[in-house]
C-alpha cells in the first residue's frame, strides 16, 4: 500500500476499472486499425500516444469526432468513423471476475465506487459489455463527465468532496503507479494493483471477511 498517512478507518472503496476490473489490450486496436491504415500494426503502435488530444478527450474537452480526426491523421487511417470506433472499443477484452467477486462481497460492508479515465465512446461500450461490473458500484466517476482525470490531485479532491468523505477514509485501487501516487498525494489510502490478489489482500487487511 502506498500512503504516507496514518491509516484512518476506511469508509469507502474506490476502484479503477481498466486493468483492475476489466482487462485492457491496446494491441487489439492497433491490429484492427492496421487493416484501414497505410501503416503496419507495429508502426501504429509506435505512433500511438497518450498525448494531449487523448487526455483532452478523457477530460471531455475534445469530442469523439475531433479525437478520431486526430487519430485519422496521426495513424494514417482511411476507414470511416465506425471502423475507427470499432478498433477504439476493441481494447476491452473481458471482465476480471476474481476482482468483481471481491468487490461484490466488500460492498455488503462498505460503499464501493469506481473512478475511470475514460471517454463517452468507451463509456457506452463498457457499460453495455460489462453490466455486472458496472452494477458492482454505488456510482462510477468518469473523467469525461467530471472534467478531471487521474492522477491529478484535483480529481481525487472532487470525489472526496462528492462522497462527503475525508480523503484519508477512502481506499483507492489502481494498476498504474502514477495514479496510485496521485491518490496518495491527495491523501487517499492507495493500493497498487498488479493482480486480483492485491485487491483481495487489501480488503482482508481492513477486516472484510471473504
């Protein structure tokens, strides 16, 4: 666990989705886009960046149409919007069932929330494809809805304020270390998730029987 703060009693659990409850694979998008690009899959992978347009799209500042136009230019995509979107949505592989089961049990004891850096196209897709994951949570915070994304401190402050829970009483789970560090800097108790076992161990450590 990454937290420089004395552990306060946990009043809420906050989970990332991609990499924690849903398996993500960007290579699937690169493979599909290669079929509508002058570039090979390897070249697309080299060119794709979590760049400023990507981040603005996740903050709800840049529309899907504008972001896809950026992808069309940067990755030399020839296909129509539907084909680009199909590749974009293909990154979602499957739910991570072991973690979902932990959340379902934990929620009987504590409120459970999700916080995902996402965008409206992806949100519509994962909401439809993984209804059991979405149903695990009292609320899902989406970066493009709130205009804030991880690892920004302000994003975690917003959630703490919305939940009316002190930051130190929220336990946050994420697979990306930069997001874990951002949460810790905002005062949350944070757990770096490398697999379902990390979620299980952290939940058991605060006294929830599984």
